[in-house]
C-alpha cells in the first residue's frame, strides 16, 4: 500500500509506502493502548468507589476496602461486647435470684416442735469469597440485632423477676412465721380449749406455750414495729409486735423486755428473755397471734412440721 502526499503551492509529491505488517502492528499498538486506558480507568473508578461509595464497589467488583473491613470487624466486636456485657448482667441477676430463693428456703424450713408427752501466628483455614463475606456479615447483623433484642428482653424479664421476688420476700419476712425463741422447741400447751392448769376446768387458751429455761432469748417471729410493752396479772411482762396485714404477735411471761414501743424490729431479733411472770406455773414463753382483732392458732402461722 502507497500513500502520496501533495504539499504547498509547488505541488511537491511525497510518497509513503505502508506494508500490511506495519498496519497490523499499528492496530495492535492502538488496541493495547485502549486496553491499558480502559484498565486504568476501571481500576481508578473502583478505587474511587471504594473510598467514596463502598456499596458501588461491592456491586461492580465484589471488593471491599480496608476501612470497610475494619468497620465490619468493629461492628462484630461491638455487638459481641454487648452480648458479653448482657451475659454478665444476666448471670449476676440469676445469682441474685438464687440468693433470694435461698432466703425463701430459709424462711420456709420447718421448725420441728416436740409436744411434751405427745475463658496471629499458626493460622489457617479456607478463604471465603468477598461476596460470601458480605452476605454472612449482613446475615450476622440481622441475627445479631435480633438476638440483642432478645437478650435485652431477657435482662428486663430477669430484673422484673428479681424485683418481684424481693418484694415477696420482704412481705413474707414481715409475717410472724419464724421461731419465737432460741434453742429446743418443746410445746407444753396448744391453742384452743384445754384443762386450765390452775382451776383444772375447761378453758380457752389463746396461744401456745413453749417450755424454756429462764433467760432464754425471745425472738421476733417477723419484721415489724413494737406496738406495746406492758405487764398485767395474766401475761406478766409481755411484748406486742405489729406486722403487715393487721397482724399482731404477742410474747408473754418474760423475765425482762429489751425493746420499746415504736421500735422497728427484724425477724429473729431479740425482744427479751423467757421468765415466769404473770399467771404461770413455770418458766415458759406464751406466744399468740391476732389478726384483725381475732385470735389465730399460731401453729397455722409458724413454719413448722407437725407436732409429735
């Protein structure tokens, strides 16, 4: 192939011979140039996308930037830390619930009475494609968010259970269901009709009598407030403690009393000492319970096993 070039007003002829090989070489060089230019534009575009719009990079080439990877890892770590914190909180709440349960058990343990005469190196593993990593990340995020919500609900539930149990425990402690004196529990007289120890006739006995040595500590059977401290011919020295629910417990025939009216007392707190004052045939504790101004059999109130 020959090209003729005519130039200027002199009409000078210039001949250029072009072979087919030269044309092929020029074509290849042009194609390679276009390919290189395209590749350069592509990778520059991907780079810009990675830095500016990571979501475009994911769609165009399935690539992920270092910053995006760090973000994903940080997201994992944050959610895992939240799980850990909530697990610790849940464990603590469960332990608190167990402690409350144990306190309930203490309150509900029967007292046996005997009735007298009766936690980069050397790594390996498969490399999952980026698309799978992203898919797993999206799935993890969805699952993690759901599980975080569930764990939050569980924490709220256990907190509510703990509050409810503590409230129930306080209410139960305020009932006069505990043992009213230290040491061996031996009953000498039950509630109800009996033969009076003085005139030997039938008479109503408004409480139960515990045989005990003089000076034996008398205990409050439940949380409450001392309502009255007094002395009379029938009860001798006595103490009345008011509990929730219009319930009053009474402790009589004491040799001495160490509490005063209006004083708050706790379950198991010493009120005084056993004695033989008032209408009594020997040292003992007379214990009675009154609800809404009516006598109640103390054996129906105290946490006890059946007398034998």
